[in-house]
């Protein structure tokens, strides 16, 4: 049993040592009960010897239960078998104690005491109940340890499941973003556009960021902001005059962190849906700010009514994933409002960093 959890002191090693713990327990048990019996007849030495004679059977019972019955029956969920063997073991040791009492203890230390029949049911039951005093602490300790291990295992499994889900969600966002960007690059190369080299350069910067930075659970907010700015520049090159873009960045991101690739899907979604159905006249307004310990994002874009509001709001793996990542990484620490209209679509996010 780990009584002292932290530190690397000699005291911790001694106190947490099983041999030391067991020795202290049996010493305490012997001293306590021998002294308790001695308080009645003032024969301390005699009672110590009597308790020492009874001790081996009690020790055998304790270790049999906690090191055999517990792991083979209780921990395996075989409750009824455990109860049956537990009670059988207690009554078996109670009978052994009756033999010790009649033929050793009473003859040697208490010759004036009356000897009761060994197999008297009431006496055996009383002796079995008395054995509860020696079983109580070891059984409670083992049960608590077992429940603690179960809780730790469940917590570990939940944490590993959460981490695996987050990795999956993040890995889904990145290929989705790259897929769209590569489509843009492909379209420009077909047109032999002079913008293609600039897109390749900015795309390489984004790839470097995603490969070397986003494996961490948190990244510097300024790097995430630079990623967003690079993405917006890529989309400006891609769409040119087809979109009227307004981007306002305020506040200081220095010294703050954020989960990587968390904000970008909202901005990507605005470009994706603002241009759907428009040859020209599409517009996007992006406001990204940092105040105190909060990030504020407001994205509003034009929406072509004939494309359907529901497709714009719920379509796309990016938004579904970012919602899930917000729930997992920032529970009760964010507020997300999505306001679809007939000809516009607005996202408003406040995130506690």
C-alpha cells in the first residue's frame, strides 16, 4: 500500500515497504488485544503468550483471503463463490481456534476456566465473529486498493480514448484543408497562372507548420494566427476579385496558446460557401481578436439562397470536427453561435484560452 505518494526520501521507502507494513500491523494487533485482555486480569505476559499462540492461524486466514480468494474469486466477479469460500475459511479457522483454546490456551494459561465443547455451534459462531477483528483492516485496505486501481484504469482508458479521438479529429481536419488548397493550386496550374508559384510558397509554409507544430496539444497563438493569415492570403490569390474580403486582426497573441488548427475550419468554410453560386459579388468579413484571456472570432460571409441554408451550415467535415474538438478540449470554456440567414451566414466564437 502506497501510504506516502510523493518524494524520494528514505522514509517513503520504509513506510511503503510491504514487509514493514505487515510487521507493524501484526505487532499492533498483538499489542492491542493482549493489552485489552490483560486489563481484566492484570496478567500481561500470559495474555501476550496466549495471543501469540492464536496468531499463526489468524495470519494464515488473512493471507489466504487477501492473496488467494480476492484475486481468484472477488476480482474475477465470482461473488457467490467468494462469499462461500470466505465464510468456509472463517469457520474453519474458528474451529482450529477452538482446538487451540481447549487443548493449549486453557490448559497452559487459564486452568481455572471452564472448557466448552469444541463443536458448540454458538461458541464457533462467536469465535468466527471475533475473527472479524483481525480481518477488518486488511480486507478494507485490499478493497480500497482494488477500487482505486479500477478507477485509475478507467481514467487512463478514458484519457487514452480522448487523446485518440482528438488525434483522429485533427488528422481529419488537416487532409480536408490540404485537399481544398491543392484543388485551388491545380486549377491555377491548368490556367498557367502566375499566381501558382506564390501559392506553392505559402502552401509550403502551411505544410511546415502542420508537420512540425501541430503534433503538440497546444501551440503558440501567434503561430496559429500566422497560419490563418497565410491561408487567407492563399484564398485571396485563388479567388482574386471574385470576393470582397475584409480581415481585421487586433489584440496581442504573445504568450498565449491554443489547440492547433481549431479556428481555421470556420474561415475555410466561409470561403467555401460564400463563393458557391456566385460568379462575382461574394463577400467575407473576418474579425479575429485577443482580449485578456479570450479569443474572439467573428466570420460572416455571403450566402447564395438557392444553394440551401442547411448544406451551408452542416455540410463539410471541417465544421463537424471543430465542434467536436471544442467540446473535448474546451468544455464550458467557449461560446459558439451560428446564425444562418437568407443571404448571409455568421459564426461568432468566444474561446477562453
